[in-house]
C-alpha cells in the first residue's frame, strides 16, 4: 500500500436466491461509496444469492456475468471490489471471492474451510490455495467467514505481504462476540488492516447481526456498522501500519523453527 486509501464494507440483507435484487442493491451501494471517494469496497459472503442450496448450482451459472459486470463497474468507479460468489464446479460449487481491480480480476480465492455445522461441506467444494492479490490499492489477502477461526491462514497472508485482509462473511447470531474477537485478533497478531463485511437481517431461517467492521493494525476499531443495511468507511494509512510494526517487532521476533 503506497498511500492512504478510503475503504468500506457493504453490509446488507441478502435476498435468498434473488440475484437481480442483490446485484442491484450492491451496485447502488458501490456507486454511493464511489461518490464518497472510496477506493476499496468489500461485499458479504455469497452476496448474489446467499446459501440457497436447493438452487445453488443454477444460481452459480450467473456468476460469470456478475463478475463481468463488476469488472465494468470497478473500471467506471476506479474502485477495487471484493466479495464472494458461487463458482460453478461440476456437481457442487466453490464459494469464491473475486478481487476485481479497476476492470480486471486480480485474483480469486476459493474458501478453504467449510462450516460443516451448517452443511457447507455437503454442497460446496473446498479450495486449497491462499491468495494475496496485488492491486492498485495495495496487497489484499482474502479470507471468507469461517476461515477466521483458523489463524494459520491469516498469518500465511501476512507473511505473503498482505497490507489488508478482507473478510466477506455471513456470520449469524448468536456468535457475535466470536466475530468481534476473531477479527480483532487477526488484526493485532498480524499488525495489518482488516475489513469484514457481514450480512444483516433475517436470511432464510437465520438472523444475521451485521457489525461489519474495519480494524487498524493495533486492533483498533476504525468503523463499525449496526444491525441494519450500512456502508461503514475508514481511512487506511500504510504509514501507521509500518510505524506500529517498527515499534512492536513481532515479525522480526518470530521463531518459526520452534513452532
């Protein structure tokens, strides 16, 4: 990250299975944010349709067109956009986060850790590669929702040079304190920025609490949404990150040969 950027999380109540409605909402939100000077925006997990398992294979066939639309929109708005979508893959699908940078797909990440408690492993395939994407706003590492519970992935992203970790999520009640604690922990232990976009409201049978957050490299809360649709924004200053890393030299003092 070469300069201070304005970043945002897009939090909204995803309409289960209603791609047209969700895409329209996301586009309007991104346009609002562009008017505020936002350069990096993060959408929730499976933001085009939610976990509509009965229709997911069919809904996934629309993802290539949605990604093309994001490419055009990101070029028009001079914005980097990240969010996860169902990616077609045989009889199942991948839960894939696309990093779309000013007209181009800078990288894609397939969710590694599937939440078996909610049946994700029965409907989705696992990814097996981490991603740090080089973009116009800096090096972006990607995690998706349940990935937050696996600090090894966040550390890998930090060691691979991520300036910011983005986390598209659909994290429901009643585990709000886990969401807050894990996000803060990932920021503190890796001394970088974290942007997490959660869903909100009732989606299917689940209630989502929102609380999308932007955190600084000390774990400080830079912005947070409430329970309703919202677009929290914050400035990410790379000089603050470097200053903190020089003050508390965690990476220098690591002893990976002992772990």
